[in-house]
């Protein structure tokens, strides 16, 4: 498992795709699976999804839209995962879907369980997440609850990961 973090627009996605392509080649795998977690609601989300599709165009990713952890866990039964590099983009969207759309009170536990399952079943697993903790803005209680959950998930995933990379201005900063 490789965890990639950074601020918005830092180059995390491009870096994660590069890592996926390198892993696919290194491991001689045939497949790369891209788990897209952003729900296409509104112009901003739709535009961002389209930008990411364009970035992946021609690279050989099979895109699976999974907006909830249970959808991701269902994927774990696919035999193709064993010979695939899986890229999940991104944890902050998945968490928002779980706690705001699905009202999942067990979001932390469910997400960690799902990530462990995909990590065990896949040939290589890359997770993109966000650093939303550095802006110094005071938020309402719901948003604070979300950021606390994301911090807890990120810390847990960092401890499970073989490698953690922070991307700053397109430059990877490795934390082994």
C-alpha cells in the first residue's frame, strides 16, 4: 500500500498515476484499476472528474465508480485484483460520501476495513488523500467532525502503508 497526500492542486493525482504505471510495469501486471469516489454533483465536481478522465486517457486504467466503501468491498471478490494495480482517488471524497450522503456512523471502521481488504487482494494499492488540516480556518461542528475522521483515517492508513508520500507543488516528499 502506498499513501499519497498533499494539498488541493498539489499534483497528487498525476504523481499517483505515475506510480501506478511504474508498479504495473515493475510487477508485469496487465491491469490498472482506478476507483473513482467523487460523486458527479454540480459543475465543479463534473469539471474535476472530466479533468481527471483526460489525465488518465490512454494510460490503460479501467475506471470503477465506487462512491461508498461497500461498493469497494464488493470489488474485492474480483480475481482480476490479484494481478492489478489499484488506485483509489480519493479518500476525502469517499469519507464525505460516507458521513454526509450515507450518514454512516461507522465510516472510520468501514473505510479502514475496505482499504485493508483491497490492499490484501490487489497486487498493488495506491490511495490518494488530502491534507485539509493546514488552512487555519474555523469550521462548523459537522466539518470539524469530518476533518477529525479524515485525520484518523490518514494516520491509520499511513501506519498500514509501506510508503507515504506527500506531494508539494508537484514534488514528492518521501516519508518511509
